[in-house]
C-alpha cells in the first residue's frame, strides 16, 4: 500500500514554489534590473561604506541613480515639447500660406487633381480617423500602464537598495544553493561583471556614435538644432524597437517634400542626401558596431551577443537587449565550468 503521507511535504513544497513564482512573475524584470544596477554601482557603494554605514550608503546611491535617470528625462521631455511646438507652428504657417502655392511641378499638380476627387477625400478622412483613434488608444494605454510603471520603478530601487546593503549575504546564499566551490563561484562573478560591463559599454558607445553622426548629419544638411536632435537620436538609439530612424527618417522626408512643394532642387537633394547619409552612417553603425564592441569588451563571441539581443528583445521587450546577451553568455560560462569539472573528474577516475 502506497504511503501518501511521505509525498505530502514534497507536494506542499512544489505547490509553494509554483505559487511563489506566479506571485513574483510580473516583477522578475524589475528585480533583475535592480540586481544589474547593483552590480554597476557596487564599486561606488564599497567606496561610500568606508565613510558611512551600509544603510546610508545604499540609500544615497539609490537617490543618485534616481536623479541620473529622471533629470535627463525631464530635460528631454521639456525640450521635445518645445521643439515639437516650433515644428507645429512652422507646419501650420505653411498650410495657411498654401502648400502648393509655389508648386507647379507634375507631382503637385497630380496631388491637387487627386485631392479634388470625392473618393480621395473619403480615404483621407478614414485614414485620419484611424490615426486619431490609434493615438487615443495608445495614450489611454500609456495612462493605464503608468501605475504599473511606478510600481516597477519602486521595485527596481527597493531591490537595488537591498542588493547593495545585503549583497554579500545574497552571494553566500546563492553559492550555497548552487553548490559551486569558491574558485568556480568567483570565476562566475568575475565573468558576470565583465560581460555586463562589456554589454553596457558597447551599447552606450554605439548610442553615442549614432547620436554624434546624427548631429553631424543634421548640421551638414542644414537642419535646425543639430546638437539637440543628435542627443535625442543618441537616447532613441538605446530603445531597440524605436531607434534613431524615428528622428532622421521624418526629417529626411520633411526636407524632400518641402523641396518638392517649393520647387527647390537644393532642398530635394538635401532630403535625399540626409536619407542616404543616415542609412549608411547612423543606421548601419548599430548593426555593424554593436555586436562587435559588446563581444570584444565582454570577451564573448559576437554571435552570442547578436542572438542574445534578438532573442532577448523577443522575450523580455526593451530590457532584453541587456538581459538576453547576459543570460546566453552566463549559460556558456556555467557550461564551461561544469564540463571542465566533468573532464577533471574523468581524468581522476582514469588515473
């Protein structure tokens, strides 16, 4: 007869493991981000603990990180609102004067003729309605997601604080749980720091390069505020699903269409030139330089970085660009350690 009582503790343990996972599932990414931030700022934390207690040092670093994140964001939003308003005024003036007032080429005549047709006007209304509904929906979704974003931000800084304050205890508990000896565990931590610093170094450096190329391109082709838009492109380069194309593509099309409507060949050439320049120098630098720079600094093969970025974004969203390469690279490190242990054991058995 089967004694079910002996399986009750195991079933109860598995039940609570699954339940605990479901509870923290939606907060796993903020927790991981808190841990990554703790690894990044840990040298500064160690420096501060020499002059003050651990709790105060961890609290001050959390405040510092929050300022570093929010201050540029507030400046960027303020500047974007100002620049967007100037663009809106400029477009409004052009529409008031008449877009086709000085335009006598075939393209403008074709558009004027097309716009006079009832079916075309109906299509424009439908497209405008769809775009407006889309903007309203996205805006509503953004407002709905704000409480969740605030909660995630709180979890990030909460975990950052305790990962800094009790980091040594966590390291000891993790080592005891996975059962690695000191040499292997220290090697994993060393590789983790190197991989993380390499991924961040490559990511930030490529964003800086793209922003610099963007500012130079806007300056060469005579667009206003090239330095500001270069900074914006550098920040957008950090967002994989948006990227710098959100800035240089509309700017190129604006120059091109402005040249067509004004019968200005120089503006048309500027628009085409900015488009070609952006594809060659801004966009390609992301695809060519990022995996190479990340792999070189992290001492990991470029294919691991590339697959980690693509798969990480698909699984985790924007933050997957950091988590994906980190997970793949760490998996390879752990395989090296365990396979190395097996090889050593095998050689010992043979002897």
